[in-house]
C-alpha cells in the first residue's frame, strides 16, 4: 500500500521532534526543567508543523472537497430536472427488456446504501438497447434541441471537472442532440443510419442510468424531499405519478 507523502512527512517530523526531546533529556537529565531550555521549544516546532500544515490543512481540504461535491450535485440535479429524467423516459418506453431490471430501477424510501450498490452492480451487466422503430424520433429531436442551450451552459460549468463520468454522460447526450439536429427529417432513413442512431442512444442511455441511480442515492441521504419527488416521477416506474397518494 502506497503511503501518502503527507503521512511520511508527518512521521519524519514526529521522529525529529522525539529525537530532539531525547537529546534535550540526555543533555540535562532533568525532566522538570526541560521546558525551560531553548532545545525544548525547538523540539516542539515539528509538532506544530504537523498540526498546522498537515492536520489543519487536511481538514480544510476535506471541507473544500465536500463543498465542491455539493455544488456538483446541484449541477447534476439541474441536468436531470431539465433533460435527464425526461430523456430516460423516452429511452425506457422503447426498451423492450425494461421489465427485467425494474426491481433495480424502481427505488423506494426504504432502500439502503447496500441496496443501491447491489442495484448498481446488476445494472452494469444489463445490455441497454432501444428499439428505435418504437421511438417518436421527431418528438425526441424537438425535445433535445429545445434543451441544447441548457446543456451547453452545463458543459461550461467548471465544477463538472470534478466528475468525469457525468461529463461523459452529458457529452453523449449532447452528441445525440447534434446527430438528430443535422438530419432534416427523421423519416425514411436507411437502416444503416437507424443503426448508427441506435448506437448513440444506447451510449447515452447506458451512462445516464448509472448517473441517475447515483444521484437518487445522494438525494435520499441528503435531501429526502427531493428524493420523494424523484420517486414519484421515476422514469422507469409505469405507475409513477407526482400526486401524493
């Protein structure tokens, strides 16, 4: 196991401090008067460095990382609210095998972190596919183009640099939007082109489901009221309704 350089540096400073205390004791042979010597205060300096430079700095770094992740999840939340949830609804309606993974996608308020992890593992083995012939391509195209400016703004957000997988998901959705926008008509396309578009949809679908499940877990742990609405508008739940019953 690789030891963090800060830990190695801290151990070195601690050893230096102990060494100086030992030298101080050997020089005076009087524990009661150690604190009166200059060497005693010099020996304390490495300990002060450990506390201020290492421990305090680490705590500040942890808090800063937590704040950045909080902002990142706000950005992810905006994406699913504006684009992601509805796009997953488009995909789910045309996924002929969606019933085989409903148990992993229809989350509830009783789910534990372990259940989310188990669902994530199962979903990684699922072969996401969309029957493009069942898809309302014109409606999908219109929806994505209407959300393009929102996606551009999200891609420009520097916070996304902290989350590579979500950035890839957003890029996949944006690419699908561009593919659809470049076609003047979605009707009468050759089978080869439909196959190409199906591949683009599968890429976006696969990545979005994983990000959606992670975000659902985050909301459950941090914002139950947001999680409640997300459950009632679950794109994979055929009986979902925003009305509280």
